[in-house]
């Protein structure tokens, strides 16, 4: 009995102890009642599970919970922690549970499930180029995690991409499937059914009483209000876009209202519009307008103007009483045109200027306008900062600036500086944009020039094959040369290489060993001395071409022929390599020095240049020229007036270029006392060659040339069609009619490029669609020429590498006497081409052209016909 009592007493004590521990100790996986009042606990433990590849402290850190902090259970701290995990976007499932409670201490467990990663993306129903575009647009990457929002966004972007391309009904279906070879990874199938590309079949306009359908839709040679959508199959829509997209239609609805406001209908609105599918390929567009009343200007008054008087501003505005109330023209005259009212203020430092045209009174169809001007104070430039230049010395950039600290702010000077920086060639012209920052506190402006450097040095290595063997050329053109850096002492140099001053140094060598050698060196700078825009050039060249031995045409021919007959090698009559004749050659060497100065009148786009040149020709038994032996000397002075106002050296969209030049030699025949009427008149005379040498020992002539090009953008934006026009003409005259110069004549036709086998004393003029030189017959020379061209260009790629296509029509001709010059007797051609500018190579391209007229050929007069022409270098 005593033993039983002892056992019962022990069990009672044990049960009481357990109940006490349960009341004050550990409760595992407690049930949390969210309807009960929250209790405060101290966080003593925090575990996480479900994610591999991350340390626990990284994952728990996202929660924002910390060991030792007090929190309520249930309470907002745990709810906020869950929200943080969802907001992070890496998890597909998040939950936080209470593992246990020990007294007033809580131990939490965070359960996470990772979002799947994309192991592969499969595009169905698209072309390679479309796939590449979609990859950039939708932003889903292989190896990245995927969320439902990302899939929705990708579907929306893909749909918009194809709508922009005219596929209005395109269907995009994105499917997920598990990757069976990779844990927690999926494969995305992006299935595209583009349907048919949509074009506009009909445009129905209702309510347009004042503007006809033609004025709204446009015609073959006229622009309408609709610029983005046009009816397919209509003559008036030829060469115009018929593609339909929602964005194009929204833009053309705005264009329609803008067209009405141009014509004075300020109240015009679109009452209704709709787009319906006509068939699988076409849509029908309907729009209804309420035109409202046509308004006219009655009175224009100016308020707040003190800098310019009312009469002057009214003259600038160019709108008067009785004019149609054209809001578009009003905006252009106030803000947009080069001679707009606003520009006169902005070019004189009034950056705080503003003008608000206000309709103060409307009576019937008449409107009174009040031009409310706030002029503010003049602002000066406080700081001018150059960013992104890591190529040339900063002082070289700053000397091109028309915007310097302390100057009055000028919009015109700012845009002119942008042109000058783009024309330097050291920066991407498409990235030259000013960034003015107005300081309202002190009334100044900080101007930042954000530039993107580019390399414009050129290296040339080329190998060709001619009739005398392999021809090789090596050339180096440094466009950032620094002569001063080269000549300084080593301790005074700025950097290691002689670069940084933006000068030009070019060296080239061309040879095929024995037959031909040519060497050239040229130095040029636009800031001689570094302080003023003075141009200076100096250069020298030398070339020698040797002829084929006359033995080649007799024994060489027969030996090759007999060797071929008896099996000793091949018959090769056209192989000249082994028939060098050192006693037959022409040598040419020369030097030049030039000076140029930027002018201030008529404007500072003009440059006056002078160049003194000397060339010496040395001939020995050379049968391809007017004289076979002896020397000829050409000492000449070139005077040229140039003007260039283009906005971009690689792809100009606006501006012009022109050059007028005169090259003269001394009139040697006026004082040398020779009777040139009796010199070299009889080719059969035994002294004919000696007389030729005497006649042309000193060359004399006067040469006149004019070249002009204009560039006009046919639409706005960087990528736009540009119309280029060209006019050229040249004349070569003489002081003495018996001493007409055979040098410096014109060799016209073809690609306009020169090679070592062409005449040394000729200037090559291109005319595409014809053989090289075909407009100047063999053994004849051109003493006058003209060339006209229209060229339509469109850029495919702009930047450091520039690519553009072109279509052209041109005409020209050359004449053997200046008196025969006839600008209406021209050879015509048309064609297409492409140009590519590569930084280390320069400009190159290819043209196909068809010549419509007959010119000189090997068998007489032949039609120009079809020709391909290769182009190297920038052509003026």
C-alpha cells in the first residue's frame, strides 16, 4: 500500500511539473488566432527554407526582421515581411510560420518557393530579324526569373511591335513548359501568328465642307492633311505609305485638326471615327468632323516689349489685319523660324523671355490677339564645360566655341558651335548637342557640351594586279596630328605620341617595284600658330612610271610563242613583268604651300585660300604624251573662295558648299621673245620633238572653276530623305593661242577616280553611266566641262559608321575648245548607289548607272549603257 502511494505521489508531482513547464515553456507549432488580441514577443530565432544557392542571412535579410526585436503575434511586422518578399519578385510562394513559443520568446520559420528561371526561348512564326528585334524589346533573358507580369508585358510589347509594322490583327501566344533536364526551369514558346499586313482600302470623310477630300487625303504631287495613312490602289497614293497602324491613325487625326487650324478653323473637332476590317489585308477608315467657323485676324497688339518696338516686332511676325487666323504659321513666326521673334530675343541674351499670344476678343469671325511678352534680364554664360572629349587637347576644342564664359547667351552662337564641333571630325556629329542650364538665382547660364569621341585616322593597305604585275599601296592619314608636340623636347611633350592638336598629316606610297613608284606627304592645319583660324598646308610628291621594252613586241612575242609550241611553259603574250625598259620613263615631282583665312564678310562661313604649287615633268622616250623627251615646268598660284555651311560632314541634311577658284601661271610667252606660231607646227619635221620641248618648257594657262552643292531635308528628324543638288563647270584658257596648254585639261566620264595609268597632266571629272574618259576622246583633251546632278539620299545607319543609299540623275559634257561650251548639249544618266563611312577606312561606295547618250568608244560613238562604279573617298 505504501509503495502504491509513493508511485501516485510521484506521478502527481511529474504531472504538475509538466503542467508548469507547459504554462511557462515551449509551445511547438502553436495555432495563431487572428481574431484574438495580439501579444508581444521577442524574436529569438529566424530560419528559412526552400531556396538553394543563397546564404540564410541573405534571404532572412530581405524580411526586415532582426533577432532581438519585439513584435506582435499576430501583427503587422510579419505581414510587412511577407510583402517585402513579394515585392522582391524572386519568389512564387511566401509564408511565415511560428515554429514555437517559449514564454515570451518567438521562433519563426520562413518558407519560400523560387520563381522558375528561363532556360530557353523559342520564337515561332517570325523571321530572324524580327526575332532579334523582339529579344531587345520584350526584355526576357535566358537564365532570368520569370513572373506573370513579365509575361503579360512581353505579350503587350510583342503585339505593339507587330502593330507598328502593319500587322493589326497579329496574335501573340506565350506558353510555359517545364524543362525536363533542368530543375525549376522552364522553356518559353512565343508563338506569333502575324496574319496579313494591314493596308488602308478606303478613307471616308464626313462633314468636310470647306476642305475637300483631296486636300485632306493628298494627291500624287500634293500633300494632304493625312501624312501617315493613304489609300492603297489609288494613283494619288503612289510612292506613299499605305500601311495602317493605330499610332499612324492617331497621328493623322492630329494632323487633320492641325490642317483645319492652318486654314482658320480653330474650333474644328473630330466628332467620330472608326476602323473596320474590310478583308484579311485591308481596313476601312471613317472619320466625321465638325469644321466650325473660319476665323480671321482683326487686331494684333504687343504688351511688355521694351527691347524691340512694336513696329519692328509686327514686321517680324508678318501677320496683319484680315489674314486667316493660321495658328501653325503664328507659332512658326513666334518660335520656330530662323528669323522668328523669339530668336531675336534668345540671340541677344534674353533666355528668360517668353511670349504668350492671347485671344482677348472674338467678334463674329474676327479675333483680336494680344502678344504678352516677358523679356526678363539678359543672361551671360557662367561656365562652359566640355564632356566626353578624350581625343584632342581641350584648348583645340575651345577655340572652335562661339560660346565662351562671360558672353551673352545666344541661341544662334550655340547652334553654330554645334556645327563647328560636328565638322571637326573628332566627334560623332549625331551626338553633338548643347545642354544649357539656366541659373535662376543669379541670372546666368551654364552650358554643357556632351560629346562622343570617335577615331578618324585612316590606314590603307591595298594590293591590286595590273598589266605590269602586283601593285601595292600603303597609306597613313593622321587627322589628330600635333607638329608642335613632335618638335618639342621630350620633357616638354604632352603625352607620348605626336597627337592632340587636330592637324592632318598624310603619308602614302604606291609601287609595283620597277615599273611604278609614287610617294606623297602632306601636312595641314586650320589654326596655324594656334591662336587664329589661319589655314596652312605644305606638301610634296614624287612619282615615276617606266615603259615596256620594245623587244617585248618582237622577240618576246616570238619566244613565248615557240616555247608554247614546243612545251616549254605557257603562251603568255600579255605578261609584261620581265620587259622593263629603264630608258623609257616619265618622272613627276612637285611641292606646294598654301595659306587660308576665315573671312568675316559676307559672313564667317567664307574662307579665302591661296596655294603656290610647282610641278616638274621629266620625260625620256615617253611615247604617250605630247612630248617624248625633255622637261616641263608648271609654276602656278591657286586663288579660291570657299563657303561651307553644312550641318554634318558625313551626311549633310541642310546647308550648302561652294568653291570658286582661279589657277594662274605667269604668262611666260609675253616676255620670252619666242615665236610660238612657228614652233612645233609640222609633226613630220625632224626637229618637231625639240620644238615641243622648247614650247612647253614653261607651261602657261589660266583655269577657272566653280562647284556648288546644296542639301535640303525633305522631312524632319535625323533619318530623313535629303535632296542634294550639284552644279559644276570649268574652263581652261591660254594667254597665247599658239601656246595652248596640254596640261591641266579635263578627263571626263566614269567614276572620277584616278589611277597610275591615267594622264598625269589631267584633272579627272566623273560622270556615272559612262566609261572612264569617254566624254574626252583618246588623244584629245577637254578644255571646258560642266556637270549637273540631283541626288536623293536616305540614311540607314548614322554615327561613327554611316551608311546611306542614294538615287540620282545627272548630266554633263566636256568640250575640246572653250568656244564650243554648250550647257544644253549634255550626256544624261541615272542610277542608284550606296555609301559607307568606316572610321579607319573613310568613305567608300558603289554606284550602278545607265548612260542614255552616245559617247566616244573604241569602235566609234557608242551608247553609255549600264555601268558599275566604285567610289573611294569623299567627293565634293
